[in-house]
C-alpha cells in the first residue's frame, strides 16, 4: 500500500507542477496578445483569441542599459499620428487605431488574418523611467521608444515622430 500511496502522491505533485507551468506560460503569452476592437465599437466582447481576427500580436522587445530602457515594437500599417504612448506607473501603454481598407476579391473565399480597429497593449518596464525625456520614432512598421532611467511621472504622453 505504501508504494501505491507514494506513486499517487508523486503523480499528483507532477500534475500540479505541470498545471502551474502551463498557467505561467499562458499568463506570459497573453501579455503579448493585443485586442483589436472593431472600428466604431466602444465595448469589448468575450471573444477568445482563437475566435477570429480581433486579436493580434504586437511583438515587442525591451532592453535596458545603465542610462535608459529601450522598447522596440512591431506595429506595421500605422501612421505615427495613429499611435499613442504613455507611461503609467511601471508600464508603457501603446494604443491607437489600425484602419482597414476594403479590398475586393473575385474568388469564392476571402481570408483576413490581420486585425483592424482600436488596440492597446501594456508593456512592463524593468525600472522607473523619466517620461518627460522619452523619445519615440516610427520607421518601416517598427516603433522605437527610448526612456531614460529615473523616477517616472504616471500618465505622461510621449509624441511619436516619423523617422
């Protein structure tokens, strides 16, 4: 009986560990998902990331040096004036609106894998930054934000200029 009990407890611990690992992976991955609300809609729906083109990934890289934090974000199909950046606490919040241009197709099937509409993504920053001295540029679909290290002021908007 002791062996059976030990085996059962070992399997239970293994299952708990596996479950915890999947939950951690899901939480980290869901931070990279960006919800696109259809143009004109003000409220979110309960649509899951797998149920359509309302979700997309704005791939981001965050790096830091002794003087600054640099965020590089892939955001193709936007104009610099469609991007809003602000620092809130220890988060860089990127929001905006991606416009859909209607294209006609002559075939029977039409597949759209791009997301359009309003979006917002919060990117955790590794340290306090000075949003007053931050700079941002957008070139060829890549948004680059440089945030000098220092105690940040929440809610400061960062202008984006074309590179």
